[in-house]
């Protein structure tokens, strides 16, 4: 997998865990300084919970573009991921077609403006609780649940007063 480790480096994943280095753990750094699990579908198949509490300050990202893109696991609980400065969740869980359970209730979405394709193509995810999400600053919800199988989505807290694009939000 693309982890950033040099060829022959021993116990790369353990070293990354000890040093709390998210860049080196299992996410791939992309050209726009975002991270995703794009190349690690087989590895992520076995992860059911991620607690980001020990990761360093440098991981307070504003762009979570493709962050969990193509996740291979069936169940995922995300804890202590600092999203307080996040402005984009574009494609955040795009193509997570194995996920049947996802817990993102702890996310701080108060500054997020872009939810484009956030949960698109999650073809096994039947329920999703977004009741804790503050969407008052969101302007783009285009295709947010496009090709999603979800039949029960809690959007009770959603404020869409600033949304300018909802095209295809629930298409297919």
C-alpha cells in the first residue's frame, strides 16, 4: 500500500501508530494536501473504529476531500476527528459500498460549506444519523446521497437556508 514508508523500513504501521503520524498510517496524501484511504481498501476492511484523539495538531484539516473514499470495512465509528475547521466534506465517504454502519455523530460541521457527494455510492448503508450535524453554513449538497441505499436518514437538524445547490441530492 502507499503509506509513504521507504522500501525495507520495518514495522511501518507500528511506527506510525507510536508516532501518531496520520500521514504515514494508512492514508494517502494527495496533491491538494488532503488525505484518503484510496489505495487501502483491503487494509480498511478490518477496521471498525478509528479514534483520532492522539493525533497531532497538524491534522486539523479544512479539506476532508475523499478522506474515507473507497473504505473497505462494513462498520465504522469515527471518534475524536477534529473537523472544527473543516469547510469541505466533498466525497468524504464516496464509494464506501461495503459500509452497513457508520457513526459520524461527533463531527463538528459548523464551518462546512461543501457536502458534494459526501455519502454518494454507499450502496450498503441503510441508516445514517446526521441529527447532530450543523449545516447552517453549507451551500452545496449536490448529489450528497447519490446512488445511496439509505432508507432511513436522520436530517432533523439540517438547516438548508444557505444551500444554493441540491441537484440530485437523493438521486438513484
